[in-house]
C-alpha cells in the first residue's frame, strides 16, 4: 500500500516535514513505521529523515551533500529494496 501527494495540490512541498506527516496520516501509520525512497538527497532523503521516516536514497541522480550524514540505506537500483526490506531490523508497516 502507498500514497501519493502532489505538493501544489496540498500547498506543502518537500522537504517540509508536514508533507511526509500528511502522507503517513493518510496511511494511518506513524512516521517511524514508514520508508521513503527518493532520488533527491535534500528534498527526499533528508526531508523524510527529518520527518522521522526511514529514508532510502536512490543514488545516481544527484550527488549527496558532503556536509550531511550519509544516507542509510542507499541503493543504486530499486531491485535492491527487496534485499534491504528482508534484512533491515526496523520493520515499518508501510512504504510511501
């Protein structure tokens, strides 16, 4: 199960925590129960992390800012999520 929000429609844009929290609310879960996969280090990965979600950075589209702690986990291909989901100790209820 997933959800999608269009920032222009809801008036909130990433990396604002509120858009991540709204998505979690729509799913009926807490932020710490969700994973967010994105290719933008600031808007997606760091935004999700700051909102309390598990952030997964899809490498290859933008460079990770050297001034920020590294993404954990980071993947090169969406197929890698299957391995991560099977071995990750934090087992969230849903993925956004």
